[in-house]
């Protein structure tokens, strides 16, 4: 990963922005998930509130009806009339009760009175409701007679669905002698829920269809409130009919989109009759558009934050990379200058070392000419001989200068270079230094191998490796050996090894040995640039690669141990093709 990023500035920028985008997605999705959970929590709370409101309204309505009708029944002596079987008198006293419900804002659609045997003694329904009294049956059986308590639920006895309250009729001895069933239009709950939620839509789904207000019946009440009930119910039924086929009744909560509006539809409210059987579901839809928009608004805020952050980071990257490139360029120039100085210093040192012997010979020649002349023995033959020897030494020194100068001139274009000749030339150039340090070089590279690179690249690389090994071998007693060898690998690759017996490179420096200023020698004796320059030179070769190892090897029947510098490059033919 580190090498991948360091290979290109664009990769660093791309990876930075990818990571930033991933962080943005993570935090924005986490925030959206939290807000979605808040949305669900809010929806559940609304569902619970509506259910409680519906249940409390049902209980309250039932209590009102029970209290009012019980008082009327006691006052008008319904129990005595039922015992006597006087249906005419019962109708006379019960009829005003039905008419009075409209003034009390209760949309009652039926009042049915049964005696203890379950016979219908009184019924009153709006004329618009088609009915056959002979088909009416009590909504409850013997439970009311047994418990002597009222009950309520949803029934389908008169109209497709209505709210029914059943209360017992008691005589003076508290015996139940009959029942009174009061049916209320379900639109009553539409009206009451509007007091709690102005934007709530409600409807009842029963037997595979919506219960609407198209039945054609209406009460005889002149009160405008009941008409308002039915209008609300009809409007809500039309609203639900637009997407009733999209509602999944297996789920308690459905998200429905209508145009640009979003509704949360609850199906958790189950309607049951007096016997506890399910007869329908109470559908509640409330507009969640504003809440969803607020949720997505936060997402857009995150998006804006990302855009601003990305812009700021882009500016920082541009400024930072420019400064970084300027610093790297300056350091590179300083490093190159120091490398040149070090290389020049080493070159002068080697030239000076190789010049000492011919200079000493020239000094002897001059002294010999002077002595022979002093003793009168200087003749033409001797003078010519001394001049010839002097010219040979001068030519030798001139060749040394040419060799080192050509080494520093790497050329401006890549060409075909040969390994064996380059290694032999490098060994010849450092031979005096190696002899002085008693280092033996065994060259096993005996066949020509060609590759692409700059002129003298392999010569300079070999010299740097040999001199670096010589510095370490000077600390080793006994034999000081450097073995050069090469082998061919698969894929036209060639591996060249420079093995010494200097004891190896410390483990903590082995992976960093090619970095600048990293050296195994005392800082006063080494610059740490020799192997660094080798790595730079390897970059000029085809598929060039260099690494260092510590390993043992067999030589002349003995096991040796030391550092091995491995060089690998792609082989090419002599013509460069």
C-alpha cells in the first residue's frame, strides 16, 4: 500500500478523496439510519396515540350512552314494560330517546330493544336504511344476562359496519329482563380524531373493501354536525381508495407515496365485535412529508459539508503538494550535489592512489637521468630508454584520468550495455585499492549479458558495490573475499550477486540499506550514499531491481558468511531488440 501511494501524487489524492467519501457515506448513513429509527419511533408513537385515542373515545361514547339510556330506561320503566310485553307503550316512551341523540351530537343509526327471550320489542332506524326487523338478532347472547354489564364492539347487523353498545335492562330486583342495543355510525370517530390530528386520514377496511358513505342512508336529525361527520368520512374514503391495493395488511405500518407527498399508513388497529371476533381494521394515514424532507435535508447538509471539506482538502493538497515538491526538489538537488562531491572526492582519491606508483617511477627516472649525467654516463641510448619509460608512466596516468572521466559521463540516452565487460572494467579500476586492502575479487561472470541502460551504469554500480564491500572487509581478519556471479531466471531475467564474507549487514539496517545516509560504518567514515546511488542507477535498467541479503556460502571448502547485494534486470539481445 505504501509503495502504491508513493508511486504517484494522483494516487495519494484519489485515495484521500475515496477515504473522505467513505467517511462521508458512513457518517451520513449512520445519521440517516438514526433519523429513520427516530421516524419509526415517532410513527409507532403516533400509532399508539391514535389507538389510545380511539379506545378512549369508544369507552367514553359507550359510557355516555349507557349512563343516559340507563337513566331513561329507569325513568320510563322499560323493565316493567318488557315484563308486561306492552310493545305499544314501550315504543311510545322509547321513540323520543332516539330523536334526542341527534341533539347530543351522537350519530345514532339504530335503537333495538329485546326482551329476556331475545324477542325484538322495539326498533328504530332511519327510513333511508332498508331493513327487515324479522331478521334482527341480539348482538350478544347470554353474556349480558350473566355478567349484567354492558359491552360494545363493531357489528354488521343493520349496515355493513357500525359501532354497537349493548346494555342490560334491570328490574327493581336488579334482574336483567332485556337488552338495549344502540348503533352508532363509525363516522363519529373521524370527527373526534380531527380534534387531535388535523392532517390525519382515517377509514375502515372490512370484508375486503373500504366502508364508505355511499350507502345512501342518513338520519332524520336536522343537526349539521352529523352531516359534517359523514363528509369527513366520505373524503377520507376517497383518499384511501387511491392506494388501497398497495396496502400490505400483514404489516402494521406502510409507507405510501402519493405524488410528492409521503404518508404513513397504520393497520395495527383491529376492530372486533362484541364477541371478540375481528370484523375489520381501522386505517390511519398521516402525512410524513415534512418529516421526511427534514431527514433528507440533514443528508443534504452532510453533502454540503462533504463538498466544502473536499474543496478545503483540495486546496490543502494543492498547496501541500507544491510545497512538498519544492522541498523534495531542494533536497534532491542538495543530495545530488553532495553525491557529486562525494563521487568526485572518491574519484580523486582513487586517481591519487593510482598515480602514486607512476609518479614515483617518474621521480626515479628524473633522478637516474641526473645521476647518469653527473657521472658522465648519460648517452643517447640511455636517455631514449628513460624517456620511453617516462612516457609509459605518463600514458598510464592519462588513461586513468580518461577511465574515471568516462565513468562520470553516463550519456543522455539509453543504449545497450554489456555486463561482463562492465564488471571487468570496474574491477580493473579499483584493483589497486583492493590490492592495498588485501581484498580478493573472484569474478565468475564469464559470459556476455546485455541489457538496456545508460553508458557506464553497470561500471559505476559495480564500483560502488565493490568499494562498499571493501570498506566492510577491512574490519575482517583473515581472508577478504568478494565473489561475483550471475544466473539466468525465467522470463529473460538475469540476477547478479555480489557476495562478500564481511559478516553481513545488521538486521535493523537490512531493509533500509538503500536509503540515503544509511551506513553501517562510523558516520565519520561513511556518507551512506554508495548503495543509495546503486538503487538510483538500477532504475535506469530494464525491470531493474536491487536488494540486500545476509547469507552463507561455500568457497574453497569453507563456509563463509556475509552480505549479498543482488541485482536483477531484463536481458536483451546485442542489437537492443
